[in-house]
């Protein structure tokens, strides 16, 4: 059984948003078309409490995209984005949510960031996405959405770790940084994932 995972198609990651992915909106019609072909479609939603530690504004002297060490891990600092209940955290109205059976929210712990739709960045807390998919007899996942080099990438890595056959749909994902996107593609392939165009 195959499932489509739609990652973070939220206003803050779209043009005009706080952490906009250039041309991020271009993938929405493609996702809407693809999602009709799947028996199971789920979505992830970045959903941070106000004052989340991943926000540069929480760290004196730091700017968005700077890095610092948090809980022993390197954390990239971001502009404030996807604050719970805000417009920026909402799914784009252009994304067809009708086929989406379940939504997995992440980044809800004030102190720990979560790029992957499966686990937080420290692999301490699960969203239960893997158990959900396994309970539905899913063994293959297709991943699309935003941003290729951040949440799509880490979701793909965890899907591989959870032993799903993992395909990343290149023409239905957009990223922030060209070099990071290339590295993400290469790493997903190296770890046994497949890159496809749909
Ligand atoms: C994301 C940075 C911070 C993403 C989420 O959805 O790719 N990127 N939070
Ligand atoms: Zn975030």
C-alpha cells in the first residue's frame, strides 16, 4: 500500500510568507493532481508555540539563518514562522485538503525543533506518523511539499529509517538553497531512497 505525505504546504513557506520558498506555490497544482492517485494521503503541519526556540528572535544577537548550539545540537535559527493558529501556519487555500485523511503537527515542543514529519530533531518524540502508516499497511511512501532541503529531506530520511520504500517527488517539492537541495537529493539516494518526477 502506498501513501502520499504532503509536507508543510503552509502560507509561511509560500511566496509572501515569513520563510518563503521561492516559487513554492508552483507545486500546489501538481500535488493536487498527484493526491488523487493515492489510496492514502496525509499532510504534515509545522506548528510552533509562540516564542519557539528555533526563532532567531528568541536569541539575543542572532539573526535568521545563523546557527547556534541548542541542547548539544546545531540549530539553524529561522524567522518567526508557523506560530500555532496564525495565518502563516494555515495550509494554503489552494491545496486540496479533501483527500487528506490525517494531519500530523510537529515542532510543538517549545524547546525542540522538528523538521521531519515522523520525529523531532533529537529523535526523542514521535508524531506517531510511522505507526499510523504501518497500521494502515503502508509500505511505500511518496513525499512532496516544502522545503526540499529541510522538512522534506528529514521526513525522507526518517521514512527510510522506518523501512518504508521511499520516493521523493522532485517536481512536487521546492527548496530554499540550491546546494542544500542537491545535497539532500544525493543523500536520500545514497540511503536507498528514489527520486522521481510524477
Ligand atoms: C521548515 C524550517 C523551519 C520546513 C520548517 O517546513 O521546511 N523549515 N521549519
Ligand atoms: Zn519550523
